[in-house]
C-alpha cells in the first residue's frame, strides 16, 4: 500500500477538542456524528515495536484510547484520542503495519483537537478491509518513535 496524503480540516464546533496539560491528557468529543465504520483501540506502550518488531518500546506507564470512524463513501476519517500518564503528545497518525511492524504514516491526525480529515477513498476501503494491517500511534518528545500504539483490528 502506498501512503496517501490526507488534508486535515478543522473540527466542527461539536467536535472541538480540549487539551488538559496539567493532567497530561488529551481529550476530545466523540466522532460518532461523522458516519462510517467505528473503531476503538486501546493505546499502550507495550504495543510499540522497533523496526525489528521488538515490543515494549513505548511509555509503559501510559495508556490511551483512539476512537475513529472511517467513511470511504465520504473519503473521511474522524477521530478522538485520549491519553494519560505520558508527556504531552506532539503528533498522532494512522500507520500501515501489523502488530510487529513499524510502518509508514498513511493518515496524519491532530492529537489536540480530534476532528475529521479527508483521505483517499481507496485507502479508507483498504483500512476497512484489513484493519489488522493498520495502527494508531501517538508520539512525544520522550518517545519520538511512538509513546503509545494500538492496532485497529
């Protein structure tokens, strides 16, 4: 699969997010209104792997949840991400790769606002057809390769 560039749009007011820096958490409203197929994945440091597939490479004290809705008809991915027990998150993405692979970014996600982004419809269909081949990853300064990770399938 070839990575596809996605355009991020600001979230509608109903999807506006909130960053709680003091509690080291990122929270946003649910993307349920977006339509499409919903996914929820637990984000853990244990799920982070090296390029060689070695696990436990992320923040082992951190936890999180990524909730996504993938809608190939609209060519859209909507999401929210919440994390706890990690340094402030600086980036979030959907990557292509199974549970033992550190793969390339295919959909950039804002870790601060949640929202929706346009994606290639073929990419959205590919994610729906094989969610085990995709994962959500959040990054921070301490763990630039990935603090927390969770497979979609």
